[in-house]
């Protein structure tokens, strides 16, 4: 297996979130199956998934914002020229969209 860094949004998830995500994947995304596993109603499981989606989206936005702010800081401090900053930002946006 290649050495690669885990996506930043993954670190925003707690152990229970990861367990839920794993079960979701192992059950082919069936919320009905998860409702049975957790002995909860379908709407409750759907709400849990919606909250997990929001958590991942917020973590992605925070990581993106932190990177962009670091690029701005380096550029304004004269440690990185604007063209290089734009190139790095474009690469970052491409990799985070994947």
C-alpha cells in the first residue's frame, strides 16, 4: 500500500462516526439496513447521516480556508510570489475536489 496522507475531513470524525461510516459502506449505503443494525427508525438514521455529511463538509471548508490563509500569509510576507501561490491554490483545489 502506498504511503499517503489521510484526508483532513477524516480527522473531524469521532470513533462512533467512523463506525457508522464503515457500517454504511459495508451495507451498500442502505439506511434501512443501518436502521435495523442500530434498532432506530429510518428517519433517525437519515438524520445521523445528514449530520455526518455536514461535519465532513465543514471540515473540508476549514481545511481549505486554512490552506488559503497560509498561502495569503506567505505571499504578503514576501516568502511566496503570487504566481506560485496561484499555482499551489489551483493544485490544492484540484486535489480536494477529487
